C-alpha cells in the first residue's frame, strides 16, 4: 500500500560528489533522494552544493524550490536567471548551459525523466 513520504522523518538515499571539470571553483554536491518511483522516472529530494560553476545538460524535467542560497542558471545563448531562497521554478528537458552556485545552495527538487 503506498504511503506518504515525509522528508522530515524519512531516511534518504544520500550521495556526494565533486563536479567533473568545473568552469569555476571546486563545487561539491550532496543529494538526499527521498523518493524514487517504481518505474525509475520520478525522483524527489533535497540537493546541496558548495560554490562553483559547471555545465548542465538537462534530459529531465525538474521542479525546483530554493531553500537556501543563490544561484545563476545561464542558457547557451547567455540568458541568465538569478534564483534565491524562496524562489520556485522549472528547468525543462533540453535546457543546456551552466549552473553557478554563489556560495552554499540548498534546493528541493522533483524530477521527471
């Protein structure tokens, strides 16, 4: 029987990594994935990053709610969006560009592949 997954009480699947070939800095990321659908196409959790900038190429749709910090997302044409704690947005599949964390960043994510 399906049940509600509460992020404040569930135990996430946690992984940490360094960004390969960053454009700036030495960013470190940590993902706390609280939910993966049975078909492996939907994920939800909390992601964190230290300062730095790197290339992104989204094959997935991602809803983001910024919990802490600020970041700049720039597309390949140079259009930039600055997002901060409290902001919510969607990154559509096919988005290519860069993610720049301006210090420590923490976001809530929901991803559909």
